[in-house]
C-alpha cells in the first residue's frame, strides 16, 4: 500500500477497508488519490468525516434519516436507554473467533456496534446506513469501526464471505445479501420489537400495534438462507424524558399516521419522565450451506 493519497482519510481499520467491495461490480475496492476505486475503475469518494460514500444510483428524497432525526437518535442512545440491547448483542457474540469483522447493516449512528466492539477487544466493525448524516456519526463511533453509506436493498459493498457477524437492529433485512457477505461460520443477529414493545406509549398515544405475525414474517424472510440457533427476549424499563419519548416513537413506523403536532400534544400530557417498557426479541441465525 502506498500512502500518496491526499484526500480525506478513510477512518477504519485496514482489516475493515480490505473487506470493502465495489457496489457496482463487486470487485474489491482499494484506496487511491481520489478515494476508493475498484479494478473496473468505478470510483467512490471518502467524505471529510472519514466514511466512504458507496451509494449507487438515485436515492429517492426522504430515504434514510435526516440530520435532525440522527441528532435525536444520538441523544436518545447516548442517554443509554437502549443499552441493554447492545449488551445482549455483545453477549450473543461472546466467542466470535479471532479478529472478527462485525457489520451493523442499517446501523445508524454506530451506537450498537460501538457497544459490541467495546465488549470484544479483538473485533473490528463497520456500520452501513443509507443516511449520510448517520454515516458521519458512525465514522467516529469507535476507534475499531468505520462507516459507509450503502442501501440495504441493493448489493452490500462487502467482499463475499468476509464478515463474521451481521447485526440487524430494527433495520431492513436483506437475507440474500447477509448470507453472501457472511463467512460460512458466521452469525446473523436480528433484533425485532415484541408486541408489548413501548406498550405504555402505544396506549397513551394511539400508536399502531406491532404486527402480531412479525415473528412469522421474520422467519419467512430468512428461512431460505438461514437457520435459527437461538432466540431470547430482552425486556427492560426506561424512564424517558419527553424529548426521548418523542424520539423513540419516531424510531418506529407506528407514528406515521399521527401529525407531529398531535403527537407532541399527547406526549406533553404524560408524566415526565414517563416509564416505558422496551421489549424486543434477539434472534441468532447461522447461514445455511450454499446450494450447489
Ligand atoms: Zn466496480
């Protein structure tokens, strides 16, 4: 590797950078003076904040989190409200092998990944997210992690078989891509809401219920590529100040039918802080052997 490039520095361990692949053709990406380039000469920029911009094609407006949403979520996460989820993820990966690469797909600000890396001293990580505002934060979330912008519904910009664990927390699931990038011995961890997740807010604010068939749908979306190995509930209470209650509602799809003004009014009528139950399911999966 030469060190002659002059653009912004790619903030990620070499082991992570070596796993990056061109989102157009799938060939490995290498650093050069202009950013990242594949052997077929598809080029990508490295942003000033140190993440790689690997989105391809047009991204419809409104895709991904806005700057304000990312700021709100970071405040919520820094307050530690969802930390039991990060701890459960780390426990599930207690023995990930030597120098594992962990990728949080649709990982937002990189908060969960940072928690997992803190618990696994030899692990390195990458956060992918469609939002550049999230990627700016994720690039700096942990010294052993990097970030790229990428669309979970397209090809993940990773060399096949290079990833030891994929994290998928309240994020879009692309089973075929998860399977392609995971090593045969790798693990997929999926966090999904249970029917009683945020139950107090659902009742008080008139939010939509969690789809009771969610677990069935999850199994259906994964079964062609993965087999479940374990699942555990993660359930805990949070005392949320009103701004954090609004943020956690906005983090799910359940508030889209209520105007922000109505929502703020209904939250204002609640105790401050308001006690809310978080209830999620953490499922672990192994990749099925590739069919011949
Ligand atoms: Zn390429």
